C-alpha cells in the first residue's frame, strides 16, 4: 500500500490557506497552471511534492543550519525531530523521515530543511522507499512499556507491551527495516521501564532480536537528562553496530546534576523577554514579559490537585502535584501535561495559585533553542514536548557515536577500493 501523501492532497490543503495567485507566486508558476493542477486527477507533478510541503509547513528563516554532511541517517517515529537535531549538529544528514501525527509533522517541517517528504505510518511503508543509510534513529513509542502507560492500560483492561497490537509491536517494524537495509549502526530510545517490563522478558526479546536475528552488537544505557536540562528524565538508549568497534558508554560525558535549574528555562519576567519577541508569542505579555494569566491554575483546579495530594499523602502514597521554584529540578515532563500540568507546577509564592509551564518553557526544558518554532496549539505543544527526547543528551550520544560511524564508513570505502583494484 502506497502511503505517500499525494501532490493533489497537498495542493488542496494549500488552496484552503492561500489564493491561486499566492500559490502560483510561491511555486514560481502562473495561476492558470495551479488551476490546471487542481482539476487534474493526479494533481501537480511528483517533483512538486517537496515544494508544496514546504509551502504548507516550511519557514526558511527558522530552518536548522546543517553542518557539512559526513554521514546519513533516517529518522523514524520522528516526533518533532529532537533526535534529528542532535545528529545534524554532529554532521549527519537526514534522508528519510517517518511520523504519523499530523501536528508533529507540522512542527517538524517548520523547523527542519528537508528534501524529502515526511512519510506516515511506518507499518505501511514499502522497504523499497527507504534509502540506504549509515545509521537508523528511532524513538519508538514508549506508552506500552512506561510505568504510567502500563498502569493505565491495566486499569482499563487493555493489553500493554508487545501485546499492544497498535504500538507495542512497532519495534518489529524497526527490526524489519534494519534487517533489509543493514545500516552500519542504529540508536533506539525508550522509557527506562522497557528493561523491567514483563519481568525483563520484553527487553530480552528486543536484545535477542537485535543480536541473534539481526547480528548487531548492542550497548544499552539508562541516562538521566538531569544536568543537561533541569529535569529528572530517565530513558534507555540502545546503540547497535553491524561490525565490531571499540564503542563504550564510558565516553559519554555526564553533566553535574546541579548544572541546570529551573531558573535556566523559566521566563525571566524582567523585561528581557518582551511579548513582541517571536519566540515568546503570547506566552508573556507587556514590556516586562509577565507570564500570561491563562497559565495560572484556576481556584477549582488548584483546590482539586491540593486535596488530591493531601488525601494520598495521608495514605502514605506519593501521588500528587510537583511544585518547583527557580532553584529546583523538575519531575519528568509527560505527554499528559496539557491536562492539568500537575507534574510540574511553578510556584508563584505563598497565597498565590501556581501556574503551568508555557510551551516555550517546555521547549527549553527539553533542550530546544528559542529559535525552535512552535506553530501548534498549546495542547499539541505540550504533547509534543512531553513525548520528545532531551536534545542535549542525544547530541552527546551523537558525539560519541560519530567516530565509530565514520570508522565503519572508512572501512567500507577501503574495501570497495580494494575490490575495484583487484
């Protein structure tokens, strides 16, 4: 089944937003040409796909400036591109992207210059459409294995782990791509609970698949983003190599756990982040850049969270909200943050209701620069950053992976030259 978005579909979306004249001007054609494309069943020519996608989602002034390309990678379950950002900054070039969520695709296309379309459901992508690449990157869905996800699914009587047919088996789609394309290396990311899920059996299946069936040497490590960002965020990273290298996680340089605090990511509210600045949008107001009142919890919600925490504290449980000040490190930002923000509430002093983080503060909490555009609603932004990787962690992983990737590329080049000579 062909899952590529068609040029006709993209043109229809563009004409909902722009006039015929606007589309013609942006694509450097005449309005008559655009009208002819509209009435044709097949739509514009295939080579116009990337231009149309850029027209809908692109913003050239905010694209990531790529360094000299030294290796290639594909970005699976790409989300908003946190893994891509870390590898591009270390000389990688993305040549294939897959992400099914349309809002994530919007944010992704707004922030990354790309010469290829973003593919949708990876389970339906033809392997022939995936180019050869040096390293495969995949933050495959973690909800089937996360503590919160498992707890929720159990309470609803739903399957989790590999029994979750919609998300839990997506690992095997990654495996089929690795088997077919044989990249020199891969990096997989998931929640820490992946290792202990189903009494360790889930991780054992993953390990045996990667090592025994696919023939890769793997190295796994649980990394806490604390220090890189002011957040407790433990994730497992699995590195695999097709050939022998001397890779070691010992090269990974941890940050001091107190290197970053919430002060580094909260709006200053002292006039340095005026509301006119693009990156704060309407998150702050006025010349002083005071955080918009809409992020302050209502009396009703604050009372509910306060009473809920008190009730569970009396029972000896740890459930409840997380309150932070400038000197704190936060709890883990999750995709459910849009619901009530309870895991990370910013104190506004005694007697004042706390507030949620703004989407820009969430971006900073995940290590995204202020140049990173947030073109979606607050609800979608909270989901996207809650599902993201901590960018500085991935950047450090990419740094220590790169020499080994380049070594394997060099080996293959030497072998090819030897074969040519002989």
